């Protein structure tokens, strides 16, 4: 098989690859029209405290494709990032999330809940990102203090000063920041003390085998200890079992998100 691929591993007229390429192209074409055709929906996943009480949600984008059905973000987010379509798509998601936030602000039982929105590196590097976020808040009337942006370590790998300036500006408006998938990127820990951060999010890859893997447990412990020392809060993602939750609690984790508390779902189902 390696031989067929040629010396550099480059395959030219591989029919299987041809199919993959044209599938991608057609998916990208469809992605162009997806906002206008209202094919995106936001799903919501609970985040809970030690008592299991909801403290907020993370919004997760879903694309309902007319013929392919539900397309997962793992498939279309990379495509959207490469094509630049993540800019309008991300803007839509931010606006939709802020609409919900504004609605919750009027309901006493929900007014304390935060909404976390994923922001990709491509989006955050865009020069108008600060304005885009502030616009979403202003046009919906959502409280900035309840909006959290999830960024990843890869954002911090270059143009650090520019990223920092944008983050500080957003922080001044009351917006908070969480580092998503913490510990899976290639960044230095130096940035932790230089940026206006509020939360570290323990990646699900460390949670999954936390009961059986001493290494994963040690990493989770290190993240929790680091967060406490830096006065950041910490949340574990991908929590699926009571045993995982109990161990995370023992290690000092105070917030949890995962199938144990609910899969991402439509807004109407969130409080059922
Ligand atoms: P993420 O932000 O790290 O989100 C966590 C992913 O884990 C979500 O996948 C969620 O559905 C899944 N998950 C939650 N709890 C569990 C659990 O207990 N077990 C397991 N196995 N999985 C769990 P999803 O929704 O497919 O999203 C994948 C990624 O796509 C997200 O990772 C995020 O990076 C990106 N994404 C999703 N929505 C948006 C968006 O609106 N904007 C941007 N820029 N990226 C998004
Ligand atoms: Mg996230
Ligand atoms: Mg994550
Ligand atoms: Mg992840």
C-alpha cells in the first residue's frame, strides 16, 4: 500500500481520495449557504457545581444538513476554519447564545447562569473580534458578566501581545475566559499569569481513563492544583460516570460537565 502511495506518500489519482476531496468541496459549498438557510442550531450542555446544581452551560454548534442530517462540529468546524466561514458562523453562534443569555437575565431562576461560547483561533485572530462580541451583547441586551469565551492554548502560540490586548479589552467589559482542552496544546505556562483568565477546563482525554490511569490522574491533579494556585476556577469536561466525578472531587475539582449531567441538547430540553 505504501508503495502505491509513492515515495513521498503523495497519491495522485487515488479514486478514494478523489471521493474525499469532492465530498469536502460539496460540504464546503453547502456550508456557505447554511446560515442563510437557517441550518444551524445551538445545543446546550449543563455545567454543574459540587451539589450537582446547574451553574451554566456551554453552547455547541450543530449543523442540520438537508440531506446528510446532523453533521458533527468535528467535521465542519475545521472546514469552516480553513475557508474563513467560521467568521460569519461564529458570529451567528455568538449572537444566538447572547439572545438566550438576554432571555435568562429576565428570569429570576436563570439569571445567575453563565453561557460559554467556543471561539476558534481563526475567529479570535480576526481584527474585529472585540467589536463582534460587544455587538452581540449590545444588540441582544445580554449581560457581559454572564458570557464566557472558551479559547484554546493554540491561540497563545503566536501574536501574544495582540491576543492579550483583545482579551483585556473584553475583560474590561465583564467578559470572562476559559482555556478549553487545557493541557493538550503546545503552549508555555507563562501565559497563565499574564492573561485575564478565569477558568481552566480539564480536557476529556484526561477524564476518560482517570480511574485506571495514574498518569491521567496525576495530570488532572496538577491542573487542579495549578488552577487553585493561580486563583482560577477549574471545570472537568467529559464526565460520564459517578466514579469519575467522585475522584475528580477528591482531587479538588469543583465543577463538572459531561454526559453524567446531560448530553448537549436543544434549549427546550435543557430544563426538563
Ligand atoms: P469542545 O469545546 O471541547 O466541546 C466538548 C465536546 O465534547 C463536545 O463535542 C461535546 O458534545 C462533547 N462531550 C460533552 N460531554 C461529553 C461526555 O461526557 N463524553 C464524551 N465522549 N463527549 C462529551 P461537539 O459538540 O461535537 O464539539 C466538538 C468541538 O467542536 C468542540 O470541542 C469545539 O472545539 C468545537 N465547537 C463546537 N461548537 C462550536 C462553536 O460554536 N464555535 C467554535 N468555534 N467551535 C465549536
Ligand atoms: Mg468548549
Ligand atoms: Mg473541550
Ligand atoms: Mg475538546
